[in-house]
């Protein structure tokens, strides 16, 4: 496994293609993080909608309404 890591490090430090590879890695990482944030926001919105619906339902264990 160490040889693969060394080859990756050599490629990233390459004077010819290194800058292009670093830029590609950075851009793909940004896209990944933005997609992950959007997914987390969608989950939060869905969780809030479920919580709001539960508040309107009758609670059979609430003795103060009987």
C-alpha cells in the first residue's frame, strides 16, 4: 500500500501534471462536500416536517385533555 501512496505523492508533485491533478482533486472534493451539505439540509427539512405532523395528533397518554 505504501508504494501506491508514494506514486500518488509523486504524481501530485509532478511539475508537468501536478497542478492539474491538485486542481481536479480540490474541485471534486468541493463538489462532494456541497452535495453532502445539500443532502443533510434535505434530511433536516424532512425531520422538521415529521415533527410538526406529530404535534397535531391526539396523544393517548396525555391525561390533561380528558
